[in-house]
């Protein structure tokens, strides 16, 4: 602890006369270590509680007085003052809170087991046994005690009555924290003569029952049972009937805000409880609003995070789409380039083949022209041949009558007048085709001497 805090603690103890350093630390912490405010709140009997009561997760310190009375005097209830009183819970009660999770799970399994057992009974697959045998998992000891107390109280005093929660003290305390309510505690002493009248006349009255149910979380326990006895010892219950109003504090403690001892009428009980609610409701409302604000801020942050993630995912999706589109365009461009190159290569090959073919034809024409030899002069053994081409062009040449029909084909092939490779020489009248079977005949043998007129018939 810092030196300044130690000085304030020592000065506060000297002024107030309190010997417990932990209690003094609780009081100073509740006032944010404002020494003047803490001393003023302690010594004043009419001032209001500190404006910034800590929430249930921090140490909560506030005021209490006893409005108890024993015997027949029954004075009017005193309003809650500012006498600090922190109550340390026994280990049994605190450890009982550990059963929150196991108790909840056990209750769920018990319900499921009851449904299963009931189904088996309906189907005739299970023998009927007692109610206790149907519980697959029992409740915790503290929850079982509370449930038994609620059942016994309802059976004995009926309704309307204060609606006590059927769960252990720590469970009820945590419920009050969650619901931002104070915890109303009733310790039941079955042997005390004033208890039956108090329960039937006060706790079972409609105004008290409705007010407690609306403004508090109510927990009750019998001092004959373990948890009820421990709580009566912790709260120093010296007279019955005994009621108290508490709220959670740190370090396994509760703050005793109000204790009500001895029999009370419904009007007296309502006056006391209304005073407590008026004093501490603003702090609970502020705590609830602060928690709601935290939840709203948390939800806002979550929504902002979700919006950011959605925007990020949308950006990533757009980037992926743009990348995929770019890749598609690149693939299409590459495919188009490949096709273009293939077409260029095909054109080059075609041009090369055409050039080679043209060169081959030129060589062939040259070879054919060389094989014909020189054109003979006119004479009796010379045949005059006229050849008409499909284009209408005419060519005429003299051949020796002893030359063969194939010489006429060589002559046509030596000219650059016909592109077709398959053709036949045909006489018009009489029509005679000089195909390959007649290539070896001489012009004279073929009846073409001394002159002949032929045309070219291209074969399809």
C-alpha cells in the first residue's frame, strides 16, 4: 500500500475508533480514498450513501442499522443509517456457490431424465418407482435445502407469500447481482413462538409479498439446516423472526444493509423495506445503466468489428474477382496470341507450300518443254495440232506424225495456261477422249494426222 494510503488509513482509524484495518480500507475505498468524505459519511446519520457504489464485481460497502426489538415493546423501525457492517461469509456458504454450474447441469439432466423415465413408463418399459428414484443427478446440498424450505414454507403458510428462490445462498446472491436487486434474507426458526404469526400475518400478506417480489431477490433458509444455521451465525441473528437486506461485497463478504429482528406488522415491514429501497435503488439503477452502457458499447464494438470484417471480406472478394478477371483476360490474350501465331504459321506454311508447288510446276514445265524438243517445220510428216483451253485460250503447234499422244500432254504441261493436274484431251467431232490408255499411240495411229483440233476436259 502506498505511503499516502497508509497515512489516510491510520488517520481514519484514529478519528473513528475502528480497529479493523480491512473494514477501514473497505470504507475508504468506497469513497475513492477521500478522507474527508469518508469521515463525514461515517459520523453523519442522515447523509446518503456514496454516489459511486461499486458494482457486484468490486467491494461494495454501505450502511446498516438494526431495527430489532425483542419482547413486547416493538418500537417503530429506525431508518437505515450509516453504520458500516461487512459480514464475512462462512466457507461452507462460499464453496456452495461452486455448485452453480454443476447444479444447473444437474437440474437439466434431472429434467431430461424425468422426461425419459416418464416416456418409459408410458411405454411400459420401466417399473414405477418413487419420485426420488427418477432423479438421475441430484441437486447440490445448498440448492436441495433451499428447495425443501420453499416447499415446506408454501405447504405450511400457503400463498400469497414472499416468492423465495429455490437455490443456495450464493446462487441467490449472484442472481441479485445479475438482476441489479438487493437480496432479502429470511432465517426461519420453527421453534420460536413469534415465527408462525409473522410468517402468516406479515410475509404471507399480499402487500409485503408483492413488494419483496418486485424489488428484491428473496432467499430463505431454516436454522435447522446447515446453510440456514451458518447464515444465522454470520449475520449474528439473536432474535427471531429474523430478516435482513444484503448486497454483495468483495473477498467473500456481503454488506448488511438492514436487519429486521422480532415480529413486525405488514405496515412496519413495508416501511423499513421501502426506506432501504429508496436509499439504495439509485445506486442499483446507476450500476444497471452502467452495465447496459457497457453492453451497448460492447455490442457497438462487435457491430463495428463485424462491419469492418464484412468490408474487409468484400474488399478481399473484389480483389480476388479483379485478380481472377485479370487472369482470365491474360489467358484470353495468350490464347488469342497463340491462335494468331498458329494462323501466321499456317499462312507461312501455305505460302511456302504454294511457292514450292509453283516452283515444282515451273520445273515440270521446263522439263516438259525440254522433252518436246524443237518444233518441226511444215511437211508431209508433220501434224498441225490446235488445243483449246477451258479459259477460251488457244494454242497451236506442229508435231511429227510419229510423236505419241503423250507428247501432246507434255506440250500442255509445258504451258502456263492450265492449273489443273488431271485433265483429258478430247476431240470434238467425232468425240474421242485420248486418255491414258491411248498415250502410247502416235498421232498418225490415233487419226490426228495431218491436223487435229482438241480441247481440254478437266476431270473433277
